[in-house]
C-alpha cells in the first residue's frame, strides 16, 4: 500500500524519531511505513489516522 | 539481545563441567544437574518472550520470523546430520549443539531482515 505519511509528518515538522515516540513505535517502523516496505496493523493505522486527524483511507491507499 | 550469549555460554559451561566432573550420577543428582544446566536456557527463554512482547509490531514480526527460520534450519541440520552419521560415518552431533547453531542463524537472519527495513 502507498501512503502519504512522510508528507503529513513533514507538515508537522516532526522527525521520524519524534513520530515514532508519539505512536509508541520505533523509528525503524516509521521509516518502513514511509518507504512502503511495511503495511501497518489496523490498530496502528487507526492510531496514525487519529494522530493526524484524517480518515485512514486518506493516509493509506491501495496502489491499484 | 544481550542475554543470549551469556545464557548460551552458561549452559555450555555447566554442561561441559558436569560431563567432565560427574560420572554415573544418581537419579536425584541427575535431576538436579538437568535442572541446573537447563536453568540458564529457561531463564533466557522467559526473558526473550518478555523482550519480544515489548517490541513494536514490525520488530516483533522480524524477531518471530528470525526465530521460525533459525528453528527450521537447526532442525534441518539435525535431521540431515543424522542421516550423514548413518550413511557417511560423520562424527556424532550432540543435540545440544543445535541450540548455538540456532542462535547463530537467528542473529544472522535478524540482522538481514532488519537491514531490509532500514
């Protein structure tokens, strides 16, 4: 899946480390999410959506 | 995980010491030795599951993948070596050696998997 997590994070002026701390995940996980190497669990996806006050489908979308 | 090396070394040292200095132990001594020698590994297994539980979802996934692969490789080595012992006459492989083999494979696999997500 693709996502615009990097853009959302940059708009808030957060580093990957800071976003990771806010979401209680590692910087490695944030990087893997942003580069599309890893798709989050439903729980984490909703956590991210709540953090940025956006619907999940606005942040994560199917490549097709 | 920092405790792995210590636990495996403690296990190996106790195992070696017992096999060097203890001959024909009684049932009670045998039970005590088994518990004593296995203790570092049991403690390590408990600590490792606490460690994996504390990881985030990606790191936990990578750890479990590494465990699955290392366990599979160790079992395969044991099985193949057993066949080679029978038909090729290779030296007997002590089953206890499978654990350090699994630990080495686990460390290698985890390192490779982690690098893929850097």
